[in-house]
């Protein structure tokens, strides 16, 4: 074998810049929009499994699971404007990447950070 494919594979799984960027964007959105009500992002992420986050922040429906959850809860009223906005629908996929990255069953060790 002339080319170290295994190395490339490991690197792309671990440190793919695009994925890193998405996780980072999601984390930034979380800090800006969610932390005031929910506290630390990694703790929040670890409170659910990947499957649950994929359901709440589904790419196809632009995260409507999570927005409906908040829009239907009087206690979350201060977040309604955000969850009903284009900004939320745009960052839903980044939020998903961040949550899945640190989900309870992600087994993730932040090796590349
Ligand atoms: C204005 C405050 C507020 C903001 C901002 C807010 N939330 Fe919430 N959130 C709530 C409330 C209230 C509930 C429902 C009651 C509860 O379980 O805490 C809730 C519920 C949730 C749940 C379900 C919890 C469970 O146990 O199933 C998740 C997940 C969640 N929020 C994530 C987020 C994320 C991600 C953001 C940022 C995009 C966000 N929230 C922004 C107030 C907020």
C-alpha cells in the first residue's frame, strides 16, 4: 500500500475540519441562546442520547421538535421569539451536531481539542 489510507480515515473521522466547525457553531449558538435557561451545554448534551437529539433537532424539519417543545411551554416564553425565527432554523443543524457530539452515548472523548 503506497498511501496510508488508514491514517487518512482516522484523521477524517477524528478531526474533519468541517465537522469541528459545525460542532463549534452549535456550541456558540447554545451559549448565546440556551445557556441562560439551561446552564452548561455539555451537561445538557449528555442528558440525552444521540437518538433523542436526532429526533429533537432533525435536519429535515429544521429542528421543529425542539422548537415545538418550547413554543408549547408557557415557562419557556422568553425563548419563543428565537424558536420561531429563521436564525433558529438555520442553527438547528449546528446545535444537533454539538448535542450529538457530546450526547450521553456518544462515547466521545474530546481528543482533538
Ligand atoms: C427562556 C428559557 C429557555 C430557553 C432560551 C431555552 N429553553 Fe429549553 N426549555 C425551557 C423550558 C421552560 C423547558 C421545559 C421545562 C423543562 O423541562 O425544563 C425546556 C425544555 C427543553 C428541553 C427538553 C428537556 C427534557 O427534559 O426533555 C430541551 C432538550 C431543551 N429545552 C433544549 C434547549 C436548547 C437546545 C435551547 C437553545 C436553542 C433552549 N432549550 C432554549 C426553557 C428554555
